[in-house]
C-alpha cells in the first residue's frame, strides 16, 4: 500500500487514480522503482568500497579496479 502513495506523490495522482491504472502500468512502475533502488544501492556500495580503499592506500581505476 505504501508504494501506491509513493507513486501517487511522484506522478501527482490520487490513490484512486493509481488504483485505476492498468495492472501492467502499475507493475512497470514497480519494476522501475525497484531497478532505481538497486542501482542506488550498487553505487553506494561502490562509493563505500572506494572510501575503504582510499583509507587503506589501495588505488582504484587501474587494472582490475573499479
């Protein structure tokens, strides 16, 4: 249910409008936001790994690096 509110906020639509949306469109939006969250988490993990490596003196960007 919370996702409906989040989607409504992003699209500027009411819950009634979100619930009237075709299931395929709703599922597509859910997949889109899941993808975005996974990408955000991946970028966060990369940034943390780079920060840890910087503290340890390792260098990224060369062969086999990030």
